[in-house]
C-alpha cells in the first residue's frame, strides 16, 4: 500500500491549512487595526488578500477530493482529510468577515470612533482563529480551554457594546451611522469567534472519532 | 449488536502439529450478514474459516480445542456428520476450481452426490443456482460446454453456483476475487450483496476496500488472534485498537 504517498498528501493538506490560518488570523488583525487607525491602505490589503484565502480554500478542496479518489483513506486518515474541508470552510468564512470589516471603513464618517471593546474583540478573535487551526493541525488539545475562555470574553464584549451604541444612536444623532456600522462589525467579530470554536470542535472529532460539542 | 448469531466461536485454538495458528478466538457470525476477515498473510484467517466447516480435519497433525456453534450445536462434537456440515457450510476458494466437466454437471455434482437423481429436479436446481450466481444469462445456451472454457470471473461464479446448488446456510469465501479483474470482482461483490439475503456469508480478503464495501461486520486477525471485531462502519471509521488502525491505514502489514 502506498502509505508514503498518502502521508505526503496529508502533510501538504496540513501545511496548506496552517498557511491559510496564518493569512486569516492576520487578515482579522489587520482589519481591526485598519479600522482603529482609519488606514484605508491596510483595509485594502485585507480586501485584496481575501482572494488568496479563497484560493487556498479551493486548492484544499481539490487536494482533499484527489486524495480520497487516489488513496481511499480510512479511519483517522479519513477523519483528518474530510475534517480539513470543514476547517478550510470555517477559515474561509472568517476571511470573508475580515474583508467585511475592512470594507466597512468606506461607510464610516470622518472622525468616526471605535469602542475599546470592539478593538479587544478584534484582537481576541484574531488569536482564536490561529489557535483553533493549531488545535487541528498539531492536535494541540491544550489550546481548547483557552479558545473557550476567549469565546466567553468575546460574547461578553459583544453584549456590552449594545447599550453603549444604543445610547449613542439615541443621543448623538450625527454619530448614528458609525454606531450602526460598529454593531455590524461587532457581529462579524462574534461570528469569527464562533467559526474558531467550530474549528476546535471538528479538530476534537478528528482526534477522538467521537462527536463532542464544546 | 442485535443481529442473530448464526455461528458462535468460543475459545477456538488450532495447532498444525506444534504451530499454534489460532489462539483463543471468540467471534459471533451474524445471520444474513456479511462478515469480512482481514489481516496480514499468515495471520490465520483462512485457517479460521476452514475451521468453520472442519476442512482442516483433512490436514494431518491438526489439533483443535474450543467450540464452534452452528445454530447452537457444536460442530466439533463427536457425533456431527462432517458431510452434512459441509453441505450446510459451503466454501468458495481463492482460485476458481471448476471440475473438468460441463457447466451443467459442475452445478449438478453436489445435488447428485446428495442423492438427487431426477433429471427435471436437477435441471431446476442447476437453473436456480446459476440464476442466483448471476451466471445464467451468460451460459444458458451452452450448459454442455466444458466449464474450463469459461472466463476466470465466470468460473468463479460457476463455483458459487455449485456451492448454492446444495442449499447451504453459510457460505465461506476465501479471497474469491484475488484472481479476478475489477469487472469480475465487481460482479462477485454485487452477488455477495444479493446472496446475503438468503445466506450467511464470511469472506476472507486482503483487499481492505473490498472488506469495507461488501461487509456488515469486520474482524481483524493478527498472528492467530482476533484483535478487533465490530461493525464494518466502526472498524473503518474509528477502530478502537491501535493495531487495527495501523493495519487498515497501511502503517503496518
């Protein structure tokens, strides 16, 4: 049985996922940094960079289908290969949200404000996507607790921005478009954190073969 | 595992003189299901299925301990008639081995030695067996042809028809496709799928994908021991033993 050939394909998929997750994590961080600094150039890098993330997704899908067709993997190999599709899908969605955040700069008023809570959500969710991919690629179970703690923090921050933004919408009429945009951005960041938890969930199934939901 | 047991193997040990080939094998073979046995060469798979109809009795120096219950009756009990046992538990071998006679006579051979002489009855049995072995349409106009002139895949289906003709309850397949091309293999696999509606099937195979495709249960043998047995889905998705995982993923063997 050409075991070495299958191992090579698995290694390539692992490397692709790792590179994709680095791009995605970086995109989230850049998107939030661009928002904080009203840095249109950086925002544009995120928007253009999303195409590369999408290409990774397409490439991983192709490699997965080829590997199944040519090597008929079973057991843990099959779990790794099929779950790498789930992981790549979740990473691709995170990339889309990073692009959405970067694009929102175009809709902000001059001299717009960013809440500290949103900055913190951005930094945490960027780390989460990298950590979650690490759980999958390196079977690093130790990251799981950390990811769950971060998700709790993101949810807490997400809930806390609403009263503040509601207050702004009600009292500072000229700032309401920015506040609406920030509500959307907070939602995107909360979704990013959820996708990272999805990745960690799938990674756990890959490791144990049992469905255990976080 | 709610399926009914057709054969229950308990603490089966087998020696070829001093060579301990099967070691404390416990296994339940479910009725109307396909059980695949996988494992590296020399692990005892073939010896094991040959123990299920006492084919090993024919080999000198064989010693067997333990029990094999067929419908609750131990086939190693002293008063068991081995000829009727082998009628109930038929076998198809690795290489097609038709007798050097006509297609008709090959299939009629078993019924004849079991005392069926009526020509009409024999014709019915031959037709039914060939139909069930998915060979009838290919040979119905040349039943008097020498069976050795059939293709390898047809010869193997003829051997299956010959086995079916004596109305067995269990069919043991010992690597039935290893000498066949992919098309003939596909036909035998489809046939096994059909046959399990009426028969209990045990198949030894070196082809892991074949085990995964055709079987409901899979057992993994290594060095004469049954390492893991379970539903095929479980064995190929999430084997419990590392030895099984290493074998089916090609890391060992």
